[in-house]
């Protein structure tokens, strides 16, 4: 699907995407929390206000929501497998409303997605977005999402003026600190604040280590394998590592890729991945000398 050109500001279109997804969820009784962009309090909002609708969905119901949106004219842009190494979000596209990222969990507080959603849901507030009442996390939940999002995107956390302002407000900051163990975000929270080494030896350590070191895509995947808690999860991730991201390839080509193009990309992906892992090993060897 091609989204129409920016005839209206992306921030405005994102607001209507939030409202459209909320209306669809209300119709079938699914719980959502709108996160980031136009959904958050003004003091925590990025200057641009966000260009997509980011939405945390009750993990048990995310498949039902995708089916409902598909029936309403939305199309899949990327799924949970092809979206990112974290496997946390699927992107839906609408010709008028643009893109909606549907999160089944949020990286950094993903240890128990169901429990995390229930904790955030219990503390929710309501914000009006494009005239539609939309549930949003509490101020502390919004603050934690800001920190973890900066970490995942390799943006400075401590130098972010919004984070600095939040930390200067002692009661507000304490609420964020108190929320961290309730959603299992201890490792990511400490990584965001420069204390990752306190968690060396824990599985999740490697995932954030790769993120902070601006590692290659292949290194990120292997770090996620190390962070997986069960053998079954590790095997599944290893099996997906060499697969071609046909969604990304199709977006790059502007059409569905042919079998030959997928085969060529498979070879290129293997060569590229081997090179990335070799470079990472050489860098690690150099640091150990």
C-alpha cells in the first residue's frame, strides 16, 4: 500500500491514526494504551510530536485488532518477525491515516508482557486525541517509555532535556523509579542511565550491550539469542537470522519481490552478516589486548 503524500502535517495525520485505531478497538472491546508522539504529555513530547501512531495493545488481543484493522482497509506494512530485532511491533498502513505501530510489548519492559500491560493499564489516564478519548499511560509510565525509547534508538538519555527536567522533579522521578521493578525494566533502566555493567551475566545484558555499542544488525540478533530465556526461543531466533526480510525488500523495490530477487538477497544477507560478525570479533579482540 502507498500512503498518500503529506497533504496535511504528519503530526495531524498521526493524531487521526490514533483516533481511528481507538475507534476500531472500542468496537470489538480491545484495550489499548497510546504511547509516544501526540499521545504523551506536552513536556515529554518530542519537538516534532511524532509521525506515526504508536500503540501498546493488550498482548492477548493484538491479533484480533490486526484482523479488525485489516477489515477496515488497513494493510500490513511489516509484521512482528520483520519489524525489528526485538520483535515487538507490527506496522499497519492506511492510505489516509498513515502508519500505526502496534506494540505487543515495549522493549525494556518485555520480561512479562501481560503483567506489564496490566500494571500500565491500572494506572492509565485519558487523553483526547483528534477528538477521541484515548487511554494513555500515567506520567511515570510515559517517562519510562521515553527513557527506554531513547535507549533503543541509541539516542542520549541523560542529555535529553525532557529527561533532565523529569529528574529534577524529585517526586515525579521517584514515581518512575518505583515503576521500574513493577514492569521488569531494571536492566534497561540501568542501561539508559549508564549502569549496564551492574547487570553483566544477566541474559538481557547482551541485548542492551549490543544496542549501546551501535552494533550491526547481525550482532543485535545474536545478542537477542543470548538474551532469550529458553532453548526453544533461542532456536527460533537462530532459524530466523538468515531469512530475508521480504517486507523491507518489497518496500525498497516498490513492489513485491520476485523469487530470484529474494534468492539474491539471501546470498547478500549471508555475506553481509558474516562480514559484520567478523568485524565485531576483530573489534572485541582489539579491545581485549
